[in-house]
């Protein structure tokens, strides 16, 4: 059995309409194809589809790779 995301675990960069910027969200729960996210800054709740969720995670993982790449190569 492979679960993509376990409810209550993991964080995700997602646009928060309250903060008006991309913030880290806790994955608070899942119901069918809908995930509940909670902004870690203002605690606003957002519902997104599994499809949106996957795109967000892919984008976030891309950003992490870039950050790590920058860390690996000392820029100057
Ligand atoms: Zn927020």
C-alpha cells in the first residue's frame, strides 16, 4: 500500500488568501479527493483537490532541489 500523503503529516507551500502570500500549510486531513490544509502562520484553513495538492508538492520539491543546488555550489 502506498499513500501519497498521510493526513496530519507533512507541510506544503500553498498560497494563503489571508496572508496574501505563499506560506507553509500543515496537511490537516483528507476526505476522498479533498485535502484540508491549515496555514502555519494565520491558521486559516483551505481545501484543495488531490490534483492541486500534487502540483503544489511537485513545485515545492522543485524549489527544494534548487535551494539544495545553491547550497552545494558556493556562489561568489
Ligand atoms: Zn495564512
